[in-house]
């Protein structure tokens, strides 16, 4: 199957971030590679629909996180405390060290939403720590 240049460019831009995120969530290199490869294969099969969506990165992120979530056996602390979007924003910003604009771009969410999600997450984690 011949890949179109825009799909190849997308993969070049996002692959490493997808791998790093998946490693944090799955803690298994073999599973990480399978999940990322599978998510990108799904995206390739639906590339034209993804391109015509309101936000291509959001479609791709949902594809990746859906596959990651299906492989996770038990939720981590963040997911017990936060929404999926908040937990993902925390991982991308604080575990992977991405800039706010990059977190927003990867997730396909406006930057002000990411800022709000991170503020809420910080407050929730602080309250959980106090309650312990």
C-alpha cells in the first residue's frame, strides 16, 4: 500500500510523541509498538475521512488513546482521579515535557481548554493528597 505524502508527514510529526505517551501508559515496549502501529494503520485506512474532519489531530488522538485504553489492565492513579482528557494532558505536559501549545496540538484541543484541564488536575491531585 502506497502512503500519501500528507499521511507520511503526519506520522513523522506525531510518531515519537505517540510512542512516548504509549510507553508511559502501557509500560511495555512490545505493546507500545503494537498499539502505535495499529493506531496509525487505523488512521491510514480512514485517512480521507480524518482529513475531512474538523480536527485531524483529535481524530488521530482518539484512535491512539482508544487502542491504548483497550490494552491497559488497570487504571493508573491519574485515571482514578481525573477525566481521560485531564490525565492525558498531565502526561503530555508533565511526564513528556511538552509545551502547552504542543499538548493542545497533539490532542487536537484548544490551548485554553488544556490550560483549564491542567489547573483542574492540579487542584484535584492536591485535594487527594490532603485527604490521604
